[in-house]
C-alpha cells in the first residue's frame, strides 16, 4: 500500500511570499488532516477534511492560510503571505474512517514538507 | 497548563537499557492513548495504542495507562540504536476523533 505522499519536501521563501504544499493521501482514505509541527513541538492540527468537506478548521489562521480538497482526494495547503513564525514542517495525514464514531483514530502521516521563511 | 505534557529530553541511554518515556495529561475525557515514533525528517508513525487504563505489550514495547493519575508510559526493553527517534504521545476523547499530541521526547540510544 502506498503511503501518504507530500511535496515539496523542502521549501525556502522570503517573508511575505506565498507557498503551496500538496498531499495525496492513502487511496480510499476519506479523512485528511494538515498539521503544523514547529521545531521541538508536537503536531498541531490546522484543518481536517472528510471527503471534500471541512470538518474542523478552527485552528487555521484564515487570514493567511487556506486549504482545499476539491475532489475528495488530493489536497493543497497555501500560505500567503508567509511570516517568519510559519517556519515549520507541514504534515499531511489520512485515515480510513469518518471519525466521531469511537475507536482509536490511527493517523498515517506523510514525511512532511519543511518550510523555512527568511 | 497544556492538555498533554511531555518532557522533550533528550534522553540518552546505552544500548540494551530499559527506557521509560512518560506523558501527563489534564483532560479526564481522554480514552485512547497512542504512542508515535518520529525519525528525523520523517512523519510520525504509530507504535501502539491502548484504550482506557491498563497495559499493552508489543515485542520490546509496553504501554501503560494510569487514568487515576492521568499518566501514561512507554517502556522499551533492550533498547537499540535504531530506537533513536522522537517519541510522541497522543490522546483522544471517546467520540471526538482528533488526537492531541505531546511535544515529543527525543531518545538517543548509543552503542
């Protein structure tokens, strides 16, 4: 089974520039997550999709971050304009289920996209 | 106070040692307790999870949950240099699906 694919793996930009990250989840996984992991910290949820709908985007800084999953498969996360504090690894994860029905929510993560904002 | 607290380390041990990694939490609603391992420049991968209190063993790894103390542990027996990684605890509430992660403990096992 192919894993969660993410690109690019590394990106360096100047502050106020824009950047986009792409994620292809495991085939058949209905739920997709974007996490932000700042160096030395645990992953922090940015947004959760179920198929092509947003389930939770309460922690997404909507003035600069946007995400979409138009066909319920691939997803993109965009940052515009970037700030220094956006330097982090952006992790995409997916799960098979739809959630909210109990049971452990086992996330499969991609390798992440490391962003450095100068 | 953060919902999940985890000492970032680093924790450095010799090969063959027994390693104890721990997390504390404040939300008594957490029901599922997970341990993820994250190698450098990789995404986290699930090691094991437990439901409610008790122990669970998988090879050299044992997870313990003490809900009365709001304290969870991961023990690694006969630690190997390949175990060197960051270990993240994560917890979720029954019926609420999104896990809350600790900040991770960096483990270094030296030969």
